[in-house]
C-alpha cells in the first residue's frame, strides 16, 4: 500500500473546499453525502464550514464488493427530507467513470433545488465515461485503485486518515 495523499494535505484541502463552498453559499447550504465512502470527507468538511449547514445522506451501490465498476447504479437509501428550493451540495468521495454522480445529479435536479453543486474529494479524469460537472475537486489522481479516508476495499481501510493506492485489488 503506497500513501498517495497525506493526512496533512487532505486536511488543508478540505479546509479550502469548505471556504469555497461557504463563499458560494453565504446564506447556508444543505450537504448531501453519498454513503458510505463520503462519510469521513463530510465529517471534516462540515466541521470546517463557517456558517449554517444542514446534512442528509443517500446511499448508492455501484461497485459491489470488488474494484470493477458495474456501471449499474442502485439507490439503497433515499434522503430523509425534501430539497425543493434549497441550496444543495452533493458530497462524494471519488468520481471515476462519472456514472454514479450523473445518476445522483439527475435524480436530485428533478426535485427542484434552488442550486445544485457537487464536491468530490478525488477525481480520476482519465477514467471518465460521461461528462459530469464537479464544482469542487479535492485532488485529481491517476488511474489507481485507492483506499482510506472513507474509501474501502471490501469494507476495509475506510478508517485510514490518508489516501493510499492498492496495487493489486481483486
Ligand atoms: P463511478 O460511478 O464514477 O465510476 O464510481 C464512483 C464510485 O465508485 C465512488 O463513489 C466509489 O464508491 C467507487 N470508486 C471509484 N474509484 C474508486 C477507487 O479507486 N477506490 C474505491 N475504494 N472506490 C472507488
């Protein structure tokens, strides 16, 4: 396992993203985190956010237990509250092909929020299959399977405070 992004670098970038989100939503923001991978990012981001913020969660499954995208997105848990007329930011762990985020943006946009933006800690631009807008990107990385800071391999490694590359995930 190789450390790609250190805990210090992540914490600094998360504070910058929180400041950017606050600048764009000075009246407050509704953060929607995508379970499970985004729970650590959300937790640090929310605590770094000046001003008002509320929080909700969605859960989707796109990868099963392995590391190969199936391309099929399934909604496992919907929001607890409506988002009509609200300023919403989707909080995602990583954008890979972009299929999961496209699905989420489409279903949330259909619920008529006042604004809808997206923050992703990581992006793998070389893997994109669909063109999807990400307003706040933590780090762009090359095409490697990564774990840590909320991201798992078969439910392991989510608790690592850094991002590491797993070189031979099955
Ligand atoms: P996409 O639909 O963009 O292909 O995939 C998005 C989802 O796939 C992410 O939310 C994440 O759950 C998973 N994913 C994509 N790349 C990685 C990776 O390198 N490591 C881990 N652990 N999950 C990934």
